[in-house]
C-alpha cells in the first residue's frame, strides 16, 4: 500500500474520532507532564538548596593557626580543582573610627589578596580597603567608593555582605586591609565547591611547620564558616538516588500500555482491514502514524511544562542545565507509545475476526 494512502486512511480515522486522539493525547500529556515536572521539582529543589548552602558560607572552610598560616600556601589553594577561592586573614590591634560614629571604632584585619573572593567580592584595581555593607551604610559617605573616617576619606575597593544568618560573627563590622601575600597570617579561608571531603586533606599544608612553635601547631583548628545547613551538602547523592531517575522507564511503560490498550479495543477493526487486503505491515504502519498524531503534541506539552516550571517558581535555571531530563522522559514516552501501537497491531490475526467480534 502506498505511503500516501496510509496517511490518508489515518487522517480519516482522526477526523471521524476513531482514534480518540483528543482523549488519548490529554491522558498522555497529563501523564508525561506529571513525570517531567516531578523530576524538575526535585532537581530544582536541589539546585536551590545548593545555592543557599554556598550563599550562607556553609561551603567555606576555615583553618586557624595563630601566627602560623602561610599566606602564599593559602593563596595557592585556589588553583586546586574544587576550590573556588582562598585567602588568609590576621587580626590587628588597629581600628578606624567613622566620622558619623566616632565612638564605635571599626576593627581592622589584614588579609591576603584572595580573601575578598572568598567573600564574593572582586576588589577594584584602584586599591583600598574591603568593608561589609553595614559599615558603608553607617559611614555617611555619598557612595560605596569612599569611607568618611576621623582620619579623612579612605578608598573602598570592595563591599561584601555578611549577614547574621548563622555564620561566624566578626566580619559584619570590620575593615579588611589587603596586604602582601607572602606573610604569616592567623587563618586561611577556603571556598569549596562542589563539596568534597578529600579536598579538606590539602588544607593542612597552609600551616608553616618551620615557623610555628609546638604550641601553635597544637592550636591548629579546622571549622566551617556556617554550619546552619549542615556540615556537608549531600546534593550529589540525593540527585543520583532521587526516585524520578526512573521517570524515563516509567514513561516508556505507560506509553506502551496506553497505546496497547487503545488498539486492543480496535482489534475487530484491524482484523477487518486484514480481511480487506491490508498487509500486516500496512496495518502496523497506519497504527503507528495514528499514534504519533496524539503522542507528539502530548510529549511537546510535557516538555514545555517542565521547561517553563523553573521560571514560574523564580529559580531561573533551566531543568536541563540543572540535571533534569524532561526531553528524555518525553522521548521515552513517545517510543513506548509507538512500540505499544506497533506490537498490538502486529499481533492481530485475521483468522480471529469472529472471536474479536464476539468479544467486542
């Protein structure tokens, strides 16, 4: 039978409602949408939790050894895979009074060049101090480029946020003064992502063994800037073990079942075609064409629903980029439906026409 004739027959069945494309397409679209959106919900939740974990400083590890941290070694950690930024800091006895708050001096800490990046700040090329937003707001200056102090104007190279969200206090009201890296500091801060327990083993190398006394070596401590959200992020484990990882297989099975049921109810019609001279290949091909007419729009609707979802909840991250697989789920559903239609149509036998008639 010519291909054009197969499409013509399929078109007539669609127009007359024999295929029940509207009903089947709606059921299939709802089924696939449930699977794709469920996967998107789980993946986007993990993405949001990962963003929150980093934003509150939970992914920042601190290594403290008073007067025993190598600034060069600490800065070099930023070249290690899995470490986004690293920098050293040491306390000083110095402070600076703001013009509008002369009785509330702001303590000054000296930091290495990379410390600002740990706080999410890229200092300006002109140089200057790095300060938290609260200091800028209380300085009385017209902008974020200059601090009005009792000693005159001080250039600001960068401004960072340091809210009281569970992170270690101290830098919410402070001035950070970048100095030469090749010096000894009190602490090394390291921003790790993705989270890895193995990376923490390299942090011990920032302690200057030769320059540290035995007492200083015993005082070396390692901590987390903010443990409010837990000591480590288990997003990767939760992603690989999520229940919706089986969604493509479920879509394949459900698509197969839906198409098989729809054509099983039309066995009498298919057997009559065979008696009219249609070959098994013709019947199977026409059944697949009719199935594609309702599974394709349904799959597109499901894929679109899962793609739009992240923007509706204001995450703004595409589910594909986050690791969800709506396209694979939709394709699996289409393949399942095509297989279901093809197999069911192929096993219909002309000699069973009267049995199908009695069982209708």
